[in-house]
C-alpha cells in the first residue's frame, strides 16, 4: 500500500509567525534543523524552515491517510513536531527521520513502512510531498 501527503506553506506568512516575539514556533524544529537553517543566507532562512514545516505536515498527512476510516493515533495537539526531523544527505536530498518512540507508534498503527520525501520552493511558496510505502 502507498499513502501520500502534501503540504503547501506561504513563506512570508510563515516568516511572520517565526518573527513574533515570544513565539515558541521554533520548538517544532530539531536542533539539527535549526542549525542547518542558520547556515543559510538570512534571506533564505524562513524559506528553508517553511520547506521543513511542509515536510513534517506532509508526513502527518500521509500517515493519517494510511489509517483512513480510523481515528487518529495521536491528537493533533499532542504531536511533538521535532520528533519528525527532515535530514539532508551530502547532496541535499531529503528524508524524514522519526524519533524512535514516534517510529514505534507509527509502526504499531500501519506496520513496517518506508518513506520518500520531496521539498520544493517557488516564489513565496514551499511545498512538500511525503510518500509512505507500507509493507
């Protein structure tokens, strides 16, 4: 079985959320994701994180679609977003890496799976698609 999730993020609106004083929105990103974003030019910082946010959302949507007709496994407000990490290899190709506890919950709900991820940016938008292949 294959399950697909896609998410689109408006980068300038996302940047406004990041810039709000006292915002805890940065906590949704892992230390590694924040470090990679800080390596970008200041003008591309929000763009980079918007793509990561779209990727996390696309994973949740693919997982949710895989259990279509069943109640959610985790309540939306209980998701620990930094447990869904977007990592890039030496050539910039991205993949989802789940914290072990979350990976176990996902496996319990859908079985063994693999994921494939794509992130793209165009103008003021970032989009990500996650495909889960369930064995």
